[in-house]
């Protein structure tokens, strides 16, 4: 059974840092894109960052220069390093694994809460 589990969320002051991790079971990571989304209270889920199977990353304009996505295929892991956090980054962060070997909209985790206090 495929599982995707996010971790690393928590409460941090503005200007602080957190590192989110996404752990996936099996070999679903290889060949697929790994994507981070977030959803703030009362808002729609939004794209944060993506990293391709080849290691090319892209980030939403709202986090560019502050967040960095990375992956480790051997460990079936993805990471999101978040620096200079702002209160508007407060949200539940979700990991999504999507691509040619994943069904439909891919595999999703349950999310990890990030709260940034001002």
C-alpha cells in the first residue's frame, strides 16, 4: 500500500525556518514529480513548489528566494526548506507525487501544519 507522509511542521516566529519532509513508501518517487501544495484556512489549495524526476525545481512567486525544494530518490524522500517565514505562509502543507507512474492526480499525504506567528 502506497503511503505519503509529511512531517516537520510546527509553530515558528516570523523570520524563522522550518524543513518539511515527505516520505513515500515503495518506489513511487522514482520517475515522478514531487510537488508541495499548501492550503490556508478559508482559501483554496495552492501550488508551492515542484521538483522533477531529473531534479529541476520550480517555485511559486510567493515563495521564490525563501523556499527550496529538493529530493532524494534513494530514500524516497522530498524536502521543502522554508526560510524567512512570514505569517502568510501559515497553512497545511501537502506533498503530492505525480507523474507517468502515478494514477490520476497522484499520491497525497495528510498534510503537516505550519503556523508562523508575527
